[in-house]
């Protein structure tokens, strides 16, 4: 991996980690529907010119229904669920939950495509879900931990991301990644628009809320997708997916630096288990890598 690719990977992780910071600031002021309507609308405005410049408008029209379906599963639904969850959950905590996407992806691939799970992937699922239990146990186990509903909302959002990935593989094969991503943001914005308008806050958001909403759309949606596609083109999807390991690090870092969130031993232990499970589930740690080496 070249230095430029490493820089892009780090920047992408920093941006997607920052999305949890921006949501945590803006969601209480805008509400989940209005904030995510803004996010998808701004993201579409950033991405659609790239589609037009590369001649992807015909491809977008030809696959509109499939792209709209992916837009529901990969943007509209999970964005709103995270927006609701983060009315109650810290940015760092939410970014760790987001790292469960590969686990759901493995289970969805098994159910939808009949993909076999090898020993390492099964072990990864076990280790990863154990990490989730460590992380969220107090949310369900005692009244002091608060309601578990926001945690469930975040986990359903990550499941939706995994289903969207499978739907993309099944229904958008042959469609360029840029067209699919830009179109999904566009259709998600159209889906959310009536709800965003109906629930628009009576009390205007302050400057911090608006800045967070705009940066969420421009940087964490528009620019982040451009970086992600560039990484896929240069180092492949397997290399690009390693961003999953870095997002919680940045999510916790930004939360601690800008929101004063605390890092607990439970969070660190859960994060370590989730990332270890992700490494096994995604194949980043392979049987060959684990085998004894001589010389």
C-alpha cells in the first residue's frame, strides 16, 4: 500500500469517525429525520456532479428502482436509526457499535447467498458478538445503564447496512460504485424529505448545529464516498474495508476531545473484541497468517 493510499485510508476513517461527533451535536437540535434529510440531500449535491461528469446519468436512470431500494437500506433507514440512537448514546460508543457491520454481513451472506462460514469466520463472529455483549451489557442489565432501545436501534442500523451490501451485490452488479452511492443518497433524500419537513424543529438550530449538519453532509458523506471509491480502485475492496478498524478509534478520539466523553475499561475491552472479531470475519486475519512460520 502506497503512502497516498494510507493517507486516504486514515482520512476516510477520520471523516467517518467524525460523523458520530457531528450527529451527536446536531441530532438533538434537528431531530433524526430533519438531520438525515439534510445529510443525504447535501451528500447527493456533492456526489451527483461526479456522476454527471463521468456519464453515469443514463446508468442511474436505467437502475433507478434498484438504487432506490439500496438507498432505503444503506442510507435513509440506518441514518435515521443512528440519529435516534445518538440522542442518547455517546459518539465514541456509537462508533464502536458501527463496527459490527461485518458480523451482520457474514450472517446475511450465509442466509441470502448460502456462503459457507469457515472456522475462522465462525470464531470471528463469536469473538465479535462477545465484544458487543461486553460493551452493551450494562445498558440492558441495570436501570442505571439506561434504556437499551437506542442500542437496539444502532444495531438494527448496522444490520441494515449489511443487508444493503448484499442487495447491492445482487441487484446492482455491473453498476458503477459512484453511480450507486450518489443515486442512493439522492433517493434517500427524496424519501426522507416529507418526514424532514414535517418534523422540522420549531426552535432554530444554533451555529454549532448547522455547522455539524453541513459538515456531516459535505465531508462525512460526499467527500468520504469519493475517498472510499478511490481506495477501492487502488487497493481493492478487501483493503478498503480495513477502514472498519480505524473508525472506532477516531470516533472515541473525537468524542473525548470535543465532547468530553470518557473512555472506560469496558469500552476498550469491547472495542478490542469487536475489532478482533472483525479481522477474523472479514478475512484480514487468515488461516495462512495464523500458521506457524519458519525462518
